[in-house]
C-alpha cells in the first residue's frame, strides 16, 4: 500500500463509495452518568456523508452502553475505510483510547479526529498520538466530504482546507476552511443513525435543532467564535419550522431544544420563527438559550405564545468586575431585567453562573449568590471556571503562571482544575452547599405544581439528585436515571 501521509495508507481507489464509522467515544466512568443531549454535530456529518453516497454507521457509545472492547469489535466487524471520532475536552482520553483500539483491531482504516479539543490541540495530538492520522478543525461538513476521497485515493491531503496531519515527521496544518455561509443548503441531521428512544427525558424525546451558527461575542471562557465563526449566519424561518414539523412527525419529538448560542440575536428573525410555529400549530414545547441584551418583551411574548417554556441566560456573575473580566459585555442590571421580564411573561428561566474566575473573591461570590436570590431563576447551573484549550481564559492563566491540571477528564465544569491563590474557598463544597439550598424540597414542590413539561422535568431532576446524594440503597434507584445537568452547547468544551 502507498503511504498518503505518515500513518495513512491507500486503501481503495478514488471515486468509489467510502465506508466510514462515526464514533462518539465510550464513557470512561465506572458508573456512567447519562446526559440525554443528542450530538447534533455528528448527525449533520452523517447527513452529508449519506447525501454524498458514502456507506456509514454511527457508534453512539454512551447512549448504547458500548465499552471500548465492544467498540473495537464493532469497528472491525464493519471494516471501514475511515473511522471518524469526535471529542470534547472531557472525553479526549476516551477518544484517544478508541483511536488506539481502532488502529490495533483494524489497522487498514484511516482514523480522523474532530471536535473542539482536537481543533485547538491538533499539533500536540498528532505529535504524541501516532494512531491519529488526520485532525479536522472547526466545521466538518465540507471538510469531511473533500477529505474522504483523498484518504482512500489520491493522497493529496495538503489541498484540503481545515485539516492537520503528519508528513515526513512534521505536522502540516492547512489553512482554515471558510465557514459555511448558506446553512439552508445543509441536509437535515441524520437522526435515523441514532437510537432516539435513548434521548427520552421523563417520557418525551427531546430533539435539538440548530437555526444559526456563529457568535459575534468574545467571552473569555468560550471557543464558539473560533469553532463556528464570529459572523452570525442564519437559516430561513420557513426552513426552521419545516424541520420542526419533520422532527415532530417523522422522529416523534415531544420537545425541541434550540441549540443556537443566542436564538434571539436577531429579534425580528426569532419573531418570524415564532409566528410560523403558531401559524402551523406545531404544538410542541421547546427551550432556547440567548443573551440578556438580545431580548425584548415583544420577542419573549412571541416565544411564549409559540410554546417556548424555558429560556436560558448566561448571567455568569452577580459582580460587575467578574462580568467585565470574562468580557461578557453585559451588566448586572441587564441580567436582572432579563430574568424579571422573562418570568413576568410566564417563561421559566434557567441561568448559568461561573464561579472561581481569576479575580473572584469571597465578596464577589457573595454578590453572585445575592444576585441569584434576588432574581429567583427557576434553574441555576453553577459552573466552575474552566480553562479549555482555545479560550482566552487559558491564555490568561498561562500568563499568570497559575498551575493547571493536565487531566482533561476533570474539565467538566464541576471540578476546579487550576490553583487560584487569591481565592481561599473550596469551590466544590461551595457548589454542593448552593445546590442543597437551591434545589430544596420546597423547590421540587413549587416546580411540580407549575405543571409545564420543563418545570416538571426540573422538579424530577432535582428530586433524583437529592435522593442520589442521600446515598439510599441502590435498589431504590432502579428505574431512575441520574441526570447530571450540563450545558448542551459545544461552545465551552
């Protein structure tokens, strides 16, 4: 066989259908914690591969409980030309183990790694991991279609934009690929390759939809603008609601989750989507996330009337000094006004908050908790500041010389991964105490009585978590899922 690049072998003639296995790596935890967030990015890749005539399968290991040994056997049985593995930072250890096992079990396959973590640490991964043949950086739909025939055919990898690979012992990084401008040209996500019943949450299948890409903002803890661009690119409202109908009628969606970084960034467009949802009587509850400075009473009312039940805001802090440090470009007053406005029109409000950011003190933490008490959101996700590769936060910590953990599995937004000499506070205990107070028995009762799909889910999740933390006998939890709340967007990982 002819070497295409270091480690990549010519396995087939150009032009024939390529067999590719797409992999979400297994959980590395002994006791798996399942988060029912369907991987829409991989579903888009599957869709473009299918559209272009390739033969594919998807191994969704966490959903199906596939461990590394079984994954290797499944890959060998499928006999792919290419194995594509996606990874965020907390799963990179598992992803690299899957890479090694794939090569060992079926060495004829080229292995491609993609996702946020490989995008920003491509050179390190390729230098240290000989089993990784190619890294796809950023948006992958156009890149993978251009890459496949070269992996199994001509071998001219250097002409493919947006990839990194080895050649003659050196890492080659081709220029970044321009971002996809017309999102309506993308096929709908290929959910037929996923076991959708595994994505049910308390009786309903919650399916994601992406109506835009790109984030014009530069928050220091986030890589969204580097992964999917700074320019806000959108789909037409008609196309969006066509897909909602399809999700409901073809895939049995009982709820929709809008995965846009800021659904209401363009308020007029968001209103048109809501009006079209009402016009067609979609009749399915949904949630979205957006910014506090990109809403109005008008758009919130339209969302409510179109069956939105939950809106999520990245409030981040109750201290203006910390908001400025993370480059959020919002104010405490805007945060308070947004939460109040959304609650007054009848929407449930979720809020994400960062604790332990450089500059945090016991006093700034107190301001944040006072802010939460004042605004009374329905749900709070308390994130420990985490310096993911590619973020400005990581650069700041490197400049400060603060020690950071090299155990990527700890980068889960719950575990402190760097030493903050200016904050003599146990953030894990702080987080635990906050959740014990916030998600109280009265909270569970209050959300249950509200009666909406999302409020009942919040109550059930809080109940499960309280029972779990009480360390009751294991048999009590038969039939109960322990669900760990996580941000659904890939933007931070």
